């Protein structure tokens, strides 16, 4: 079922000039509505900015409170740090003194151990000399014993004359035996003493090595403690400086707090004023639209009459097309009023789909596209349901989505939900027509002042939404 838009009515001319007056009045009222919408848009922007500023102030106030708390904590911490550093410095100084005294004692012990090692070496040398002398004594005893034996032999040969000499030889032999035995004893004892002093010498060497290691360790520890003491001394000085600076920051923040509270209070009062002005501007917009609506209903031909006539006729055509589709089973009434808006993945701004989207894509272009040829001022013509869902837009606003959300915002406006003031009123109004003035976001920070005339779409007596026709001012 295909229909074409009816030609624009020329509109009767009031012979007494009433039509011209009505036309002029309509222009004045439209201009007034445009100014009011501009003011409201400015107030909306200001309200948003004020809200952001209030949030920033609230965040700053929280940060300031945290800063004050941090300064207090820092002051206490630096005070504790200074006290602890001083105590640590005193402890390190005491440890250094103790270690130095211990090091002196260790050095004395090391010197004694070293001297002891030297004395042991001397004793060992003396023992070696004794052993050598004892060896000589043993050799002499052996020779004496041999001589005694030889003398005994000669005395035996001499007979009675050699008896006295034999006694002496026996005595010498006995003495040599005793000397040999004594030398053996001395040798054994010397060997034992030598082994003992060898052990003592080895141990004394180890003790001397350990003593020297103790001295070296004590010296290194002394140097380390001196370094620690220097570091702690520097830390003490720096902590004192930090404490002074923290006190200055704390004083500055505390001085700033009252001024910041006054600033927050003034900003809050300003925000409240902007909110009140925004609410009043919204009410003023509603009144201005009512005036515009009343002016359009006065009668005669106005600048908006062709657009009003077109949108009312086109809405009726949509009703007829959809009711025929329901009658022929191409769609059910339940699917046509589906409110389950399923997000389409990968779209930004977000697009949605319902059970009737494909159906409107097939049926609405035949009614909506001719509206773009109605007048050079027409920007778009699109049906919208009561929830602000616009399933099928004009072809030029229904481009495939790209990866650029700014471009998409201007060229991919189909299957979107426009639940702003104008969109919802257009979809929910049941008046014969609704004429609104608004500032349209074209995407990319571009806005255009427009008029929006809409007419309700009903299907089998049930209100589905409205058909919107948007056009710019002269």
C-alpha cells in the first residue's frame, strides 16, 4: 500500500489583513520560543557546568580534609621520627664507645697472644737445643761405656795389679749406664715437651689469627657504626626540617579551610540559583510552546501550517499502512508494541533492536523520505515510540556505524533512544499535533535551533507514538 504526500496547501488569505497579522504574530511567537529555548539551553549548560564545579569542590573539600589529616599525621610522625632518631643516635654513640673499649681490650689480648706465641717459639728452640745436647751426652756415655769395657779387659789382663783399675772401670761402666738411662729419659721428656709446645705453638697461631680477625672486625664495625651515626645525625636534622615544613603546610591549610568553606557555600548557592533558573526556564519553555501551539490553532495560514498539515497526513498514512499489515498477518499488534530494546553490540552511540525494527525499516521510508522534499528547511522526518525509541530514520541519518563515535552521533541516528524532553513529548503527545522549539544536537558539538512538529500514531485505537517533522527557522 503506497501513498504520496499531498501538495502543500496554499492557505487562504484573509481579505481584511487578519492572515498577515496572524502570520506576523506567529513569527513573533516563534522567535520568542527560539530565544527562550536558547536561554534554557544556556542555563542547561550552565547547570551542568555548575554541577561539575560543585562536584570538583566537593572532591577538593574531601581532599583538603584528607590533607589536613595527613598534615597532622605527618607532624606527629616527624616528631616521633626526630625523637627516635635522637634516641638511636645516643644508642649508636654508646655502642661506638663500648666497641672501641672492647677493641682496645682485644688488641691487648692479641698482643699477649702474639707475645705468648713468640715465647713458645723460644721454649721450643731451647728444647731443641736441650735435645741436641742430650744427644751428645748419650753419645759420650756410649763412648765412656766402651772405654770402661776396654779398661775392664785390660785390668783382667794385668791380673792382681789391675784389680783396682777394674773396680774403677766397673764404676765408670755403671756411671755410663746411668748416664745413658738418664739421657734416654731426658730424650723422651724432651720429645714429649717438644710435641706439647708444637701443639701450643699451633694453637697460639690460631689464637693470634682469631685475635687479628677480631680486631679487624671491631675496626670495621666501628667504621660502620660511625657511618650509621652520621646517617642518623643527618636524618635527625632532616626530620627537624620536615617537621618545620609540615607545621607550615598544616598552618597554611588550616588558614585556607574557612575560605574554602565560604567558596563552597557560595558555589552551592550559585548552583541552587542555576537549578531554580533552569526549572523556571523549563516551565517557561512549556508555556512558550503552549503559546506557539495556541497561535497555530488560531486559524489561517502561518509559516508552520504546511508542516503541520504534512505531519498529520503522514501519521494517518502510517496508521493505515500498519493496520493493513496487522490485518494481513505481516506483523502482530503485540510485536508492533514491543518494548524489549535489545542493545546492538559494537555500536557507539548505542543502538537497539526490537521485534518491529525490521518491519518499520520496510514500511516507514515510503512515508518519511518524501518529507525531505517538502521544504528546504526540513532536516528530518522520523517516527518515535512513547519511550523515545526511533527505529527507522531517514536514509542519510542511517549510515552503517563506524569506529568514530562522533561521526556516528551525526550519521547513525536510527535505532537510537532519544529520551530527551522533545523526543518524549513527541512520542507521548495525543494532541492533534504538537509544535515544539528546541536546540538539536547534531553531533561533534554542533547545535541547530529547530522546530519540531509531531502528530500521534495510533494503531487499532492504541497509541504507539508520534511522527516527528523537524525543520529549521527561516
